[in-house]
C-alpha cells in the first residue's frame, strides 16, 4: 500500500464529538472523494462510507468525555483511498485481536481486510489519543 504521506489529495475536517458529526463526516466523504475522481460506483465506495460512519460513531460514543472534538482525514491518490479518525481518548484498540461478534471496530477491521485494505492504529506521541487509519485499494 501507498504511504499515507504520499497520497496526493488530502482534506482534514474537525468536528465536535457529537452524534450529528457522523452525518457530516459521511456527507463530506460523499462530496470530497468524487471531486478527486473517485467513482461513487466503485465497489469500495459504499463500504468506505459505512466504515467511516462506524469510526466516527465510535469516537462519539467512547471519546466524547476526554476529547471534545475529533478530526477526520480524507486522502486519495495512486489507486488508494484512505481516511482516518483521530480523537484524544487514550485507549489504543488492537484491531487484530478484537473480540467477536462482529460489531464496531471488529466489523471495521474485518470488512477492511475483506476489501484488501489495511487498518492501523497510530498513537499520539504522548499516548493521550490515537488515529485509526483505513486504506483501501481502488484498482
């Protein structure tokens, strides 16, 4: 996969950790990716919207007490679509060893893998927050 830093297109959106932010993050993806040439009919597009909604919902549900805002990073380039959600909650989930049944982050990791993508958690330098990155192939 392409390095996140090498992705040509990038947009960052800061939102409050409130339920309405889920729709805003999804709507922004529905606008931004096609404006960069990503076909909304691509097989990864609808799952992207679903996974993004799950990640923002997770931050709203679990991080709001410690993180009044969250950042959504949208990126694309070189046949790759990527996005991330950052919050300042210190919990660092292990996406490879999440408890089943499918739901929440376990479902996100499983769906991402099924689509041939990657999911990673990057802790903040002070370990007081994290960014969950999803990268999906567009080819």
